[in-house]
C-alpha cells in the first residue's frame, strides 16, 4: 500500500511492562507450589493410598510442614485464590498430623502395669546385647521381635534373656520372616501366623497371664512391606488380615513393624476396630522409627507401633536406638483394667 494513501495503518507492538510479567510469573509459581500440596491433602483425606502413593503418603508429616510455607508464600505475594486453596490444604494436613504430637486423655484403670517392648532385628543383625540391656534396664515384661533368626535367638539367650523373660513363643527363621514373643509371665494358646505377602513374614502370638490383671492376647505384628508396586496388594491384604480389636471381649495388643503409618488407610481401619496407637496417645506419634538408622538417606517415618485395646491406659512411650537394625525399638508402659 502506498504511504501517501490516507488509509494507511501503522501497527506498533509494545512489549508487556516488566512489572506485569513479574506478576504473572509470581502467580504461576504460587499455583505450582499450591496445587501439589492440595492434591496431597486430598489423597490423604480420601484414603487414596494406591500404587506409588503408598510409599509417598508415609511422608505426610513433612508435607504438612511444607504446606505452611506454601501458604506463607501465597500470602506474601498476595495471590488470594492460591492462598485460599493453600489454607485449605494446610488445615487438612495439619489437622491429620498435629494431634499425634498431643497427648490424649487415658481411661481410668486400676490394674497392673505392663511394660512392653517391640523391635525389628533386621534379619537378626540388631545388636543382641543392646536389646537385652533395654529389657533389663526398663524392666520389660513382654517383648515382641520381628525378622528374628536362630542366631539372634542364641545370642539373646546367651546374654540372659531366657532368665529375664523365660516364657516364649518363638519362630526363628533365617532371613526376615521370623517372629518371636517373650514374656516375664506364663503364656497360653500360643502359635504362629504367616502373612500372605511375598516375604511370608510370620507373627508369633500368645495370651499372657498378667498377675492381678486380665489375660492379654499379644501378637508380634509384621505385615508385608510395600517396597515395590507389585507388593502393594500384599501389603494391603496383610494389614486387612491383622486381628481386629475385641472391644466387647478379651484385651488385645498388636506390637511390631506394621510397614505403615497412620497416614495409610488400612492401618486407620485397624485402629477403628477398637485399638489406640500408644505413641499417638502420649504425644509421641511423630517420633520416627524407621528410615536413616542404617545409613540410608531416608527421612524418619513412624511404621513401628504398639496398638492397644482402648480400655488399656498408655502411660508413656519411648523409642531407642538399636545398632545393626534399620528400625528403632518402641517401648510402651501400659496400665490394664482390673479383671
């Protein structure tokens, strides 16, 4: 078109101001930070622990902490819609995690005290001397062990465990499938149950006759681990098959390596049958029991538990180091109701 033509149109392209570009970038960054925490909160609340989410959800307490930082970021940048979603996610995640750090009221009980200790021995590699010393120092009445081997049994007996806890239901196995239950007091109706998972973990159980108290059914729990995607089904089946509480019957305690945290729906379902997580009851529910203790670069998570009948009072929970094992033993001091 000729420039002398009065209808000539001149188009000028003006770049967006830097401030506008920065504002858009801030909004995008906010959404990129907020959306993952919101999706995590939804997965946790809806019990969507399937596939790779099973392992991921074990780290929910860490994501709860991150969700507060994400909310602070959105508020600092004054991105109100991302901030609203971040606030919902933070409230949901903190609402599921924070109660574990708060002690809850316990039932009034007047029966005898039972000191229980549970320990995963990592295919028998856990230091036997340390374990026996824990039993002796803390006057343990009942001990449950997982990944219990013939060599571990021999070492524990040689160091005096047979004298401290003479009553036993044991299933030592080379490798990781073994299980054991030791007691200061006589036991009856003992046996061993095998889980269906790929490793075939076993669970020793027996009824402990507590002097001055009601009998208590104690089982050394060890469901399958969800270490690979093709093991998630076995993990869920093993947790579902754990003996439920019997609120209208005898007292039960499950103690061991559950390979699950309370952020996993199958464990929460087991708790709803009438159990109480002893660590949660005393405000110790965020204390890690597995992860970096054998040198792996894994943040601590809480997969070892003492689940007790809701009629049993939990006075204290402690977690100890056990050289040679990737788990930390958990000790619970319990008070039984009267018979």
